[in-house]
C-alpha cells in the first residue's frame, strides 16, 4: 500500500515526488495520461507537463 498521508498538503506528491510511472498517451498539447497503480485509483490520471519532473534515481530512497 502506498502511503500518501500528507502528500496533498503541499500539493505535491511527496516523498520527493513519487514514481516513476509510465506515460500512456499525450492528451492535448501539454498534458499526459499516466498508468497509475490500483492503490492510486482515486487520483486523476492526467497531468499537465509543468507537474512532471525528470526521474533521477537515488539509491538512498526506497519505495515499498
């Protein structure tokens, strides 16, 4: 189970952004649809390009 407690207080998906997720399709000129896991089924799956960040792997961070 993904713990998102407190992630929405800052309006960013914490810790340090979650993911990476596969981008399924481009929706419009500046939006993308993500393949989200079933544990995040209540979350909207289309995001504006300004909300996306490049994934930089960090070996000190683990996501269960």
